[in-house]
C-alpha cells in the first residue's frame, strides 16, 4: 500500500521511505563506527595501584562517549523509525561496550581490594552503582521519547497528552542531571585519592 506524501500534493511518496531509510542507516552506521572497543583485561596482577586507577579513568571516560552515540542513535530512530534494524545493531554494540566497561571496573575493584585499597575500591563501587542508575534513567528517557514520537506519528497519544509528556520529560531530565552530579562528586573523590597516591598530599 502506497503512502500519501505529507506535503499534501497527493502523489505517491513511497520513494521518500527508501531515501529516509538510506539516510538513517548511513547515519547510524557512522555512529556505530564512532564506538571505541573496550577489551576487558583479565589479569591485572602486574599493574600498580596508580596504573589501575589510570585504567579506571580510561574506562570511565568511554561512558560519556557511549551516551552521546546513544543519543544520536535514538535521534535518528525517532526521525526515521523504518531504520529499526540499523538502530538495533547500534544499541546492541553500545550495550556490549557498557557491559565491558563494567566488567573491567569490577576487576579493578577486586585488584584494589586485594592490595588493601578498600577505600578507593569503595569509591569505584559507588561509581558503578550510580552509572547503572544513570543508564537505566537515560534509556527510560529515550524510550519515553520514542513512544511519544510514535504516538504523534500515529495521531494518538497512548494514554498521555502533550503537556503531561513535557512535564514527565522535564522531570526525567532533572533526575538524570542529579545522578550525573552525584557521579561527578564521587569521581572527584577518586581523583583526590589518586593524587594522594602520586604526590602524597
């Protein structure tokens, strides 16, 4: 069944779907290439405490990049829902990298504990808990935005009106912002602990 063009000229517009699909797929493929592969290092016995914290910083630094790619992916998917296959591939890769980061940081925690650095290991555990919360909140925010976009596309609101959605979205953004602030506070404490190790201050 052919679709009528949204420009209201009454012409068959099915060719736009193909163009949109290509545009979205290419954009999502580019986003996929931007993801840095995180390879979990299993044996950390030969690394010093400072090197462990440097590895943690490297892993943690990848998380904002993944969130940026996720935002790009959801943005394209909301605009071009027909690119579901390319989007799912991107989301799968993002999920795997978040998992790799968590696995690596868990191993760093264990290595720090084995050396008696329980305070620093505890800080890394706090980061992990907060980052899990951040990921869940961010995914829920994007899923709600997708549902809202779909409702508009289908000319229905599926249980919530525009004003209610805007209010909910604002609350979710605030919630994410608070979690990020908490993460940054703990990361500051990690950096202070790292400085004490390096400079004895």
